């Protein structure tokens, strides 16, 4: 016969194992809370601490603030960020805006269709602002 203490020890071990597995799954769910967003920058602060952009996330385009993490802020892409730049980023939604975890620069033609018109209008506006300086 088996000792009842052995059965209790096995049950406790199984319970501990299930708890650990649940914590791993929960941690993975928290990490996957990052969304892939596409954005067209409409305004950049002088200190480059944040930028305003038209952001496509979850199928809807809305104006939002992009806030870089320290590693993104040290990235050359963010240091050279200008109005009309097209971005693809991994971000988390916060009450202040989107917290950018990683960022890639895109050609405007690589943006989803709902942002291509915004990028085109922005580039035309930017070109017309500089046109008088060409002469």
C-alpha cells in the first residue's frame, strides 16, 4: 500500500507544476500585449522626446503621441526623425499615447492603404513649403 503522505506530496508537486505553467502563460500574454502599429509622423518635438503621428492600430487611424523608450530614443532612426516619416513599430498603448519598444523606417508605399493618402498629402505639403527656397 501507498503511504497517504506520498499521495499528498505528489498532489502538491502537480499543483506547483500547474501554478508555474500558469505563470509562464500569463507572462507570455503580458509580453504579447505589444501591438504592431504603422504611423506617419506629423510633428516632432525639438528634443525628440515624443512625436505626434497619424497611427493605424486595430484597423482605425487616429492621431496619437509616440513616446520612445530609452533604447529607441538612442536609435539613429529616432534621432533623425522628421515630419512625414513613415514608421512601423512595436508599441504598447498607454493613456499618454503609444510607448514605442522598437521602430523601423518604411517607404510610404509600404504603408497600409489607409495611411498612404495621409503620407502623400504630408509629403506634398512639405515639398510646397520648400519649393520657394529652390530658386
